[in-house]
């Protein structure tokens, strides 16, 4: 009787899978169809509304600032904060991450745009002054085309990786590698903005050691510093640091942080307009910000062959950052982020964004923290932030045409403080795991010397080399199961760790009593991940008695 009933259940399951595949597959591919119809308005609407407005206001200065990193006009940072966010709202599975412009991605885009569209290609002769000048209009148009092309390619790579179920690749981006890489990329970001801080025009360098060449040239050009530009940048930087500290002090007293960056750009724009800083003091300003949105244009296919490597690097880095943060909040709030669906969602955001002349996006830690702390509970908060950006782009964007670029550079400096704190990983890793410290330091140095794109590939190769030669071959002892993790256990790989452990427990435990020894690298406290140990979340599912111990 039980056998017949079991056979009947198997047949029903088979028929359901075969006949009802389309709706289930559709719900998996378009997650909004499964959660939006059940959206609890009373519980979530107010929090998502406040969160969406807060993040949208934050997106305005960050989008414009990070567009400078990508070497495209600031308005394209607003486009990149609108189209991709709406696409992710439909296809994404994380309820809390804030998609949009991100410093590391922007500086990688900037490296591509300035390599393929350097200033030297757009020099024209001015008959009035008898000097050569840069045709900035033609240069910016070409750089936008390059940025859109590499963004489109990176999106295609992400979609392809998601379709072939390649989401697990993030586990091979260990935490020390990611943090060393982002710290090195942050140094590239800072150096790239020094030209706006000092009001100088250093020559663009590319390839290995380009960072060193750029720093040397900036030092050579320091006597040409524009004092007005420098003063504006210093005052803005100090003011933002003080304001953010004040925000942190008020964090427990008010639910919504003061939008200090928005206040800064409003004050700076008013002062620049009132005192005509551009004409009287030669301060470089944002310039014309066209109203409205750009029509869709398919990226220039002739550029694709020149940016394939850059597109793949952008795809991996953008996904690694987004999925890491997504899993942190998924574990915190008890839901699951589908790694393969996240690849597809990011890929669609970037590929469709490329058609609308956006540049590559990922998840920002600062905006994500604001989205969570102000009450955001679902992807609706992200969609509302895009609506705020749409309103700004259509009606009030032109008001910021007199904003000094040095102020945007100051905003970038202040927003990189969390990445600079990652230097504190080095003493912590020295005490806990020196192999991981070696990975961190080596990745940082490679990123500095070889640039973010080549540095990532070199660091990944080095990581594989280190871990291959640190593997010890073991033999199985009856009654004892040792489950070893060769990398530091943290939120990004915790889910895969748990699945693998449960699988091994079911496969290999056959005794009445078994000692299960979890052996992994020593965990350490990182600035945004926090302490995490295997025994906190690992719950092997088996009917046998297990003695669970964790060692490092």
C-alpha cells in the first residue's frame, strides 16, 4: 500500500513538473510576478516610500560624481541611476540592496573610455588664440559610446553566466581578495579625482604602472593649481566629514539621516552661480545638463572587440560586490537570494542600460545601509528611488549646471572612507590567518600596479596558486568526519558552505554516533561583514547522533 502511494506521488510530481513548468519557470525568471501581487501595503508601503525618497536624494550627488569617474558627462550618472534600477526591480531577488552607480565600477569604466577616446584624439586648432584646444563635445560623445558598449558587453556576460548556472563563481572571490581589490581600486579612484581637486589637466596614462606615472605628473603640475578649485574641494571635504559625524551622532535620535551630500551640492551651486566662479576664477563646473531622457540607441558594435576583456572584468566585479551584500541582508532577514537569478538581473540591468547610454552599475554599501536603516523592506524602495531620479532629470537637473566638479570630487573622497578602513584588515589577518593576509596585500599591490582590470585577473590566478599549494591530503577515520573549508568563511559563501556540509553529512554518516569536525580558517571581524562562525548557522540534517565541533 505504501509503495503504491509513493509511486502515485512520484507520478503526480512528474506530471506537475512537466505540465506546469512554464508558469513556475516564469515566476523564477521574473520574480516580481511572485512577490508584488502579495505585497503587504500596510506593513511595508510607508517604510519603502521613506527609504526610496532618501536613497533617491542620495543617488543624485553620487550619480553625478561617479559619472566623472567614468569620464562621461554628469547627466549620464543620473541615467545610470534610473534605468538599471527599474530593471533590477523587476528581475532582482534581493529586497535590500541599492543598485546604481558605484565607485569601483565607475573608475574601471573611466579607464576604458579614456583609453579608447583620449584627449589627444580630439585636439583642434583655435585660430583666435593660436593654440590647440580639446573638442570636449566630440570627445564626450565618443566616451559615452564607449561606456555604453562595454556596459552592454558586461551585461551579456552576466546573463550568459546566469543562464549556465555559474552563480557559484562568487565563492572563489574570497573575502581577502575582494577587500584588497576594492581598497586598491579606491586608491585609483582618489588619484583619478585629483585633477578636479587641483584644477589641472594631467596626461592620461594607461597600462601597468599608470597610477605611478599619473601621480608623478600631478606632482609636476602642482604649481599650476587653481586656488579657487582647491579651496572649494577642501571646504566641501571637511564639511562633509563633520556633517557625516553629526549624522552618526543623530542616528539613534532621528530615523532618517540628513542628506548632507545634497545640501553640499545645493550650497556649492548657489555660491558658484552667485559669485560666477567659472568666469572670475576659472573653476571647472559641471556645465550643460540636458533635460529629459536619452532615446534608446544600440551600442556601437565596432567597439565590442576592443572591450571584451574589460566587459568580463566588470561583470565579475559587479556581481561579486552585489551578491556579497545581498547575502548579508538575506541572512539577516531570513530570505534567500538566488545567485543565478541575480546574475541575470544584473545582466539585464547593464545590457538594457547600455542601450540607454548608461554605464555599468552594481550595489553601493552606503546607499544600501541607508535603504535598510530608513525602513526599506522590498525592491519597491529601489523603484521609488528611480522615480525621484526621474523627477530630478526631467525638471530640475539644469539647476546644477554651475556646480563645481571639485565638489563632486570631494563627495567621492568622503564616500570612500569605508574602503580606506579596510586597511585595518591587515593587522587583524596577521593575528588570525597570514595566508589570507598575503592574499589581501598581494591583491592590493597588484591592483595598484596593474590597474583594476588586469590586477583582478592576476590576483585571482595568484589566489588559485596559493590555495592549491596549501591543500593537505587526508584519509578518512571511521566515526570521524572532518569537513574542511580552504577559505575564510563569511556571508558570501555561507549558504554554499551549509549546502555542501548537509550533502556530505547525508552521504558519509552511517554510524549511530559520529564526531563531525568543522575545520576552517580563523574568522576575523571585518568592518562591514562582522563576525561569523560555522556553528551559528550550520544545521546538518540527519537522523544520526552527531557531536559537532568547530576548529580553525
